[in-house]
């Protein structure tokens, strides 16, 4: 499943990041990495608000599309 | 005195700015990194005979140079050669933050860790064994609370000890295989690991080495380094953190439930913006007026008396009274507004609400190619363009910042409303419709400008959205006031001097050659006559109109009073003799009145910024005679779009650079001319 398709409140584990763009290096440094648990807190417009450990990270769906979760 | 240069490094939102504020106190200065629009904060503190220079690096998650911020941080560490790095780590997100720590250790320079906001971490069930962390890294770890300032002073003692003992962290070891490859690129003994990694990953001559790595590790060299860094950070985290499970919902979650609510979040934002708008403009307006009176009715005549006593001539006396003191007063009148807006912006920023605005508003703004946060400066623009442009500092990228700076001046402010209501009431049956259309025209031109800029100068890059929402925190008043002071100081130094010098030039244009009584005989009058043909196509070839535009460059509403003097050609009325005790009493009373009307303004539901005072009748009669409705409309359109505002140009100069400010001024003039021309011709055709 893609991170983009996760339902509100659901908690998932990141399996793979397939994005090749530079911005994914930042996404990873912010804690969205293989093996991490993330929960979807909120969806507003094109953005997802995720809880990653104790921080809250917002990413747009065009990035979430490249993140495989289960 | 010995000087120590200290660089503060840390992830965004870890409270680095607050720690810097507590360390540097009022010595803090803001500016930009050379050649960048990224803000640079600098301060100094004296301690035990040492002068410590504090340099705040941009908040970054990694030192890999991806964006402008990371380049700046990386370059400063490698080329700026700080004596010491203070790594601020947010306790509750230590796992993520340790990645940057590991990357800093690769630079092999003295490091000190400030473990910040331990109390928040404890509430979340995160307990950190700071002694063990210190032991593992060979780095001192000091607990701090950036919000209250607790533990921050203790840092100073450690900074000096680390500096004097030349304490270096324990060497960082990656896997044996990777270390062997790194040794193969070593050319000098003292090359830090960061340099070895950069050479290995980037230099052309090591391409074959990278291929060798790929063969033996089964993945790209870059991936190998990245994975080892993460593994190191994760290993450290596992060693030093103990987790308890806590069930309590934290305040951030509860507040986000309301403020980021899918349906209520947006109305709440607009309500908050309305309150901010109201408080900032209504609260500062009476004080701005009072300052204006204080300078012009007390300080200026006092200087005049002094100069007369010294035997100065009439022209010189007027120069000091009107140009110099008046110019200083003009700059100062901006201060209450800038201060109040900064206070509220800092409150929004430090409390953690501002980043959430970006998240909430992105759904509308990204369609226009703008950052969600852009809405804040754009809305403030309706109150006054000057602080609105200053507020673009909250935008992170240069692109977003310049785009919004180019849009703000088209947001019609109350200064324009004063002019519009004068002309609209005089010439049109439905003044409200005319004024409303002018506001819409301004907004339209702002968006067209943004589209043009995106298609030309700022095109190309795809725009993703990635950001962190920090936890809500209540900042201390001391932190807010200090921040306000730092920015007001910066405004006075940079924009203030520019506003002052330009206002003196304008005064000279109106008062040269010495002894002129009427504007028509002054330099400005000649310039006005010379440029009149340019305005012919707009129907505004009357030299009196073009001349009144010259003083109106100070601020648009001045156009009315300057038209008054030019049209009626009246010589300035004789002022009543100045009496010190009377004037002093008057100013004290006026100050009391300012406080009272600030309070009344706050309580009344309608923003007082939009209440327009009536202009005197004599000017109305003259102007009604001199202009026709098409000319009046063309004039309003012109004044709406042309950046006839010294304050705006000055802050633009400060925020985006001289070139940008001057080009924008030219652009706004051309757009205003074109729109004025179309309005005039269109109106005439339509009414035929």
C-alpha cells in the first residue's frame, strides 16, 4: 500500500521509499525511513499530517505516493 | 580579550533561537547570510574575560547540502572555521536529531551538546541518560530549557573550558569496510572525516572507488554512507534513551484537534487573523499619530528656537526643523506598528501556530503556486504594506519570499483608502462600488504579477510540501520583547536610514532654490512640469497633479495635502507663536488621549484603520473643478498600483535587495501607467 492511501488514524510501517528526488533525502532525515512507524493524524487538501515518533511531519501526497507502507 | 567563535547548529524547531536569545540578550542582530535571503542571527556575550561570538546556523536536518540552508551551514562549518559548535538537540526527538550530531562529529571540531526541553520529553515518557551520551561521544552534554532559559548560563562555563582544553570528541567509527575506503582517499593527516566522505562521494577521480564500493556492498556508495550514519544515530539512541509508556494526551494533540480541524480550522485562522489585524493597526495608530505630533509640534519648534538663538538663517532653520527632525519623526511613526506586528508574529511563530497556517492554507495557496504561509503577509498588506513585507521573513525559501514581496504592494492599504474615498465620493454616484473594484483590481494585479514571476524568474522547480509542525509552546514575554527589540533595531538601522535620506531629498526638491514660497517655483514644480507629458495619455497632463505625486512618494495620503497647497497656491499659514510649557502640556495630554483611543479602538468591532476622516471642503471644490470623472478614476488606478510609498520601497530594499526594489518600483510604475491609460481611454469610450 502507498502512504497516500492510508486511512485517518491508521498506524503503518514504512517499507520502502522509491522516490529519487533530492527532497527524499530531507524526508528521510526528518524521520520517515524504512522500518519506522507512522500514524496519519490529519488530511487537509493535498497534505498529510503524520506522527513520526514524537514529531509531527507534513508531506504532500505527491511525495507520499512514493512511500510504500504496510 | 580572547575571542571564541561559536556556531549554533540544530534541527529546525528545537529551540535554537530561544537559546541564542538567552545567551546573547540584547546584543542580538539580524541580517542575511551573504548572497542569500536566509536570515542570519548573530550575537556576542562576554564571560570571564572572553568574548564569545555566537553565530546561528540555519535550522537543518542534515548537513548534506540540498537546499540553500544546508549549503550555508555546511560552508560555515568547513570554511568559517568556528572554534566550537553548540549542537542543540531536542530531547523528545533525540533519535532524529542525533543524525545531525553524527554529521557534525564527522567535522572533528570541538562540540558541545545542549539537550533542550527535557521536561517535554519526560512528559512523553522519554528519559535520556545524558552522562552516558556524553561518555559515548566524548562530548559535554548540558541540559537546557530554551523556554525559561534554565541551564543556558551554565553553557558559558563549558564553552570556555572546552575551548581552553581543546577538547575534541572521540573519533567516530563507521564499519571497518567503509573506514578502509575512507582511508584510501586520505591525502593529508589532518583531514576530517567529513572531507574524506565528500571526496569519496563527489570527486570525479574517485569514481572507480565508488564502483568498487558498489560491488562489495551491493549498493551505491552514497547509500552506504547514509545507512551507516543512520545506523550510528540509531545505535546511540538505543543506548541513551529509556522509554516509558505514557497514556496522557498531550496539549499539542488537544490543540491540534481544534486548530487543525478540517472544518473549523480555517474559520478559526481567519478569526485569529482578524484579531491580529485589529490589534496591530488599532493599537498602534493612536501612538503613531501621537509620535507625529510630538516630533512636529514640540521637538521641531524647539530645535527651531535653538537654531534661531544660534543665529541660523531662515532656510537653514527650516531645513533642520522640517527635513531633518521631520524625517526622523516620519521614520519613528512606523515603529509602533512594526513593534506590535512583530510581537504578534513572534507569538504566532514561537507558539507553533504559524507553521500550522502553512499546513491549513496550502490547499488554497498551492494552486496559485504559493506557500501556505504567504497568506499572512498578504492579509497584513491590507493594513500596511511595510510590516507586511517585513513579515515575509517567516517564509523559508527565497522564491516564496520574493514572490510574496512582489505581491504585497498591490494590496490596497488605508493610505490609499483615504485618497480613494476623497475622489470616489467627489466624482461618482456609487463610491463604495468604485472603491471595492479598486481593491479587487489590486488583488488581481498581485496575482498576475505572481503568475508572471512564476513563468519567468521563478519557474521550473516542482514544489513539494515537507515541513515539521513543532509542539505548541508558550513563549516567555522576555523572549518576545527581545525579539521585537532586535527587529525594531534592524528596521531603524537599515530601512530607517533609507527612509530618512529619501525624505530629506524630497524636502529639498520642494524647498529649492532657497526662498521658494510656492511649490510651483520649486525644483519639484519644474520636475512636475517636465514629466507631465508622460501622463498625457492618462489624461493627467496637468503639472499640478504630476507635481503633487513627488511629495506623495513619502506616503500616498500626502497627495491630498500637497494638491491642496499646489492647487490653491496658498502660502503656508503663519503658525501661532511657540510656547514651550503650552506645547509640553499639550503633548502629555495627547499621550493620555492616545492610550485612551488605543483602548477604545481595541474594543470596537470594526477596525478603525478603515474609518476615513473627512478632508476639508475647500480642496474638494478646487479638485472637482480641475478634474473630470475619467481623469479621477485613472488617477486612483495609477495611485493604487504605483508603489508611491517610501516605507514600502525601503523595506523591500532591505529584504530583497536594491536591484529587486528598484526594478519593482519601475514595474509598478509601468503597470500603473498602463492600467491608468486603459481606464482613462476605456471610460471615455464607454461614456460616449
